[in-house]
C-alpha cells in the first residue's frame, strides 16, 4: 500500500516518537510512505523545541499566530495536492492538529480514505494551558476534522468518548493506544551505568520532561531521611522543575542520592529505563496514552501511577502496577514506601506488566497492522460508494 503520511509537528519530542515508530513499522511491513510534514523536526536532534515555529508562538499575539495557522492550510493543501498528483498514494494518514483542515480537503478532492490519529482534544488542551483567541474558529475546525475523517483513531477510550460527543459515529472510531518497540524495551536490556552512589541502592525512576505538577521534589523529601538511605532517585530527562528538585535535595542533604541525566537520546532510553527498580508516573492529563508507561511495562518495571480512567486502560491496581489516588500526595508516597519495602511485589508487578504488553499486542508493530486493516476496510467502503 502507498500511504501519504501528513503531520504538522515541528518539535522533536515524545510526540515525534509516535510518528517515527509508526512509519518505521509500516515500512517494515512492506508499505511505501510519502511524508508531507515540516522539515524542521526531521533534521533536529531529539529534544528540539521546534526552532522558529516555537519562537513565533512565544512572540506573536495569540490571534496573529492562530491566523498564521489557518493560512498555513493553503501551503499544506498545495503540498498535499502535489504529492497526491505525483505519487498517487492509495490512502492518507494524518496526525490531527488544531486549525489544520488541509488534509481533509485533499482527501475529499482526490477521493482518498483518510485516517485521523488524535492524541489530544487540542481545543480543550490549548484553551486550558495556552489560551485560544479564535475560539469559535478553533472549535469549528476540530469538529470538522473529526467528523469528516473516514475513521478517527484516538489513543484512549477517554479521548474516544470526547470525539464521539462531537457527533462522530461509534463505528468510525477505533482506539489505538501508543505502543512500544519490544526489541528495544524488554526485561533483558542491560542497564545504563549510573553514578557510584546508586550502586547497591533501590532506584526510583522518572522518565520525561519534569514539571512542577509532577511533584518530584516530594519524592526527594520522601527518600531524604537517613533510615531510607537505600533509596536513589533517578530522573531521566530535564525540565523547568529541575532547579526545585536539585535545591530540595541539597537542602535535605540528599543531593548524593538524586541524579538528573538531562536530555538523552532515544537510543539511550532503554538502558536508562533498565536501571530503574520502581518507575513513576506521578501525574498525567486525563485523556493521554503515556508513552513512558508502555515502555516501563515492556521493560518489566514495577510501576506507580495515578488511579484515573485513561491509566486504567493500561494498568490494573495490584495486578501490573500500584495505583494511587489522583492528586493525593500521601497516597503517592505510601505506594512508593510499600513497593520499596517489598521485593516480591515489585517482581510480580513488573513481570505481569511485561506479559501484558505481549498478550495485549501493545507494540508499534501491531498498531501498524491495525492501521492497515482500517485502511483496507475504508478503501472497500470508498469503492462501494463509487460503484453506487
């Protein structure tokens, strides 16, 4: 199958991992991919914020930036049109972005099935975290894309319910969560070399961009007492909360048992996750499919995460993880303390998590196969409508 893959991601971060992994697996299964996307992320190092696009967003008034997003559809429509005419793809796969309607236009004009991957309700998300100036237009473009796509692929059931509330029929919505490459993330991966102070200590780990609402400084407070000197906190990543975490560790005399790696490459990630004994997901938005949880699971780690619906689509309390009450710091700390003291429970939860990855086919390879099946079904539907 020849697939035109369209996205608007300019940054090289976790969301770009999804793109790379799906493209890699589709190619491995023999399909041809034509990419229509910004070149910024393709050439950037992992961790890049998006170059001039990021700067524009920060410097321009919201209404002006949003108008530019709308105008960008004209350029993308021309690029998609050129790609469809010259490459003649069978289908279009698009990663949804707010204000971006050009993919739907192209699919309709050239009568190609379009699958729309939805990773977040971006109108809701941007309204909450950044603010939106052109509210009515933004919401209208979101509804239009979701309703006009041949099939919508949200990453969680929570997100699927949001999509269906806009009027998308249930038979045009299929949940496909994030995946994991089990050839790289698995219980047999050799661990990275950590600072000497981590040797013979239990490693509590967090992977990702650490923000204030993760409350990782509270984990520092938890491990600081002398009676818990066997605990070591490893943060694989960077972020705005780093100074607070490091200052807390110094103030409590625990700086030698807290280590932040800073940004690391995707190639290094499996070995750093392999070095973790207890893996943390302190907080997450209500609709996400956290990439780190799937990688923790595949690596056979004992996981601690919040008890919320999207997380429970992947994790079951006391079976393959310990879930704490969302927003309850004491419940979070109790889960860490309990796992730190129970070697058998850590082993049981980690083993069950790794087994679930295989038994539930939560891999990028299987995700790509599901996508192809949906394309085949929608190509058949297109042909039936044409004959009618």
